C-alpha cells in the first residue's frame, strides 16, 4: 500500500516532471497548472511571478530562444501541507557566440538542482517558489571543428557555477542575476536554511 508520505512524494515528483515536459514542449496551458497562484520563478535571466515567466518565455520561444531541461533524481521532504523538493537537472541552451571565423552556434549545458518550495492548494500539490542551484557548466560548438574566441574578461565576470550560461544569455540580450546559489558558499547555505524554516512553519522568504 502507498501511504500518505509516499503518495505526496509521488505527486510532487510528477509535478516536477510535468514542469519540464510541458515547459519545453511549449504546452503553456498545462504548464500553468503546476503553479500555485502566488508561484514565483527564479532563474539567471528572470525573477518574478509565474504568469510573467510564462509570458516572457513565450516571447523568447517565438524569437527562437532554445532552452531545454533534463531531470535526474529527486529528494522530497514533506511536513504537512508543505514540502521541499530537490531535483538534479541540466539546463541546455543553444545560441551564437564569437568564433575565430565569425559567429559560432554553441550549446551550453549547466548542471545543477531545482530547489522547490511546494504547498497544497485546493487539495493538490503546487509549486510556490522555484530556485535553481547552479553547480557547473560548459560550452561546446555544435560543429566540433569550429574554434571559439570568447571574451575572457567578460566570461570571468560571471559566477563560476553558471559562467558560460550567463555569457550566452547576455549575448542575446538578457540581464543575468549574479548572486544565484551555486554548489558551495553562503548563498546556497542560506537557501537550505530558508527551506528548513519553511518546513518548520515559517513564512516563505523571497
């Protein structure tokens, strides 16, 4: 038999998987259903309410911005009607950067975790706040024979955990947040503490 704890964990994992599938497929109507009405998305290039996130994602989608997600394992902590879920993931973004012989089409792959604050709303689990953790990334030309000539000074100005992702995003006009949680350091430790306080019944700290 599946007990209440296991049922919650299964439903939450299902929500996380649907987020990635529906977002990357452009299934915006169903994508909106995974969110709490007050849901907030945090990303390198966007921070704000989920409805606005959908709007600007659609704008980018229509302009050819290519960002995809792949998921790994999850760890879920449930406390009553609240939960924290961490899920291993990769973010893959394709775009043009500088090369020795002109612009080069590249893929950036960033490995990290989704750190999700969830709550039950009208009888089902919903996503209240998503904060990715950026652990490491790399950039590769789609044509392996191409030679990149990245601006090393600009590259070095970005945080180590998402340096190449930030580089390619700024090249297409996005403003990137520079203090996102990474694998180590005080920012990610504070995120863990916020999660613990949330599970213990505290207010959600944005």
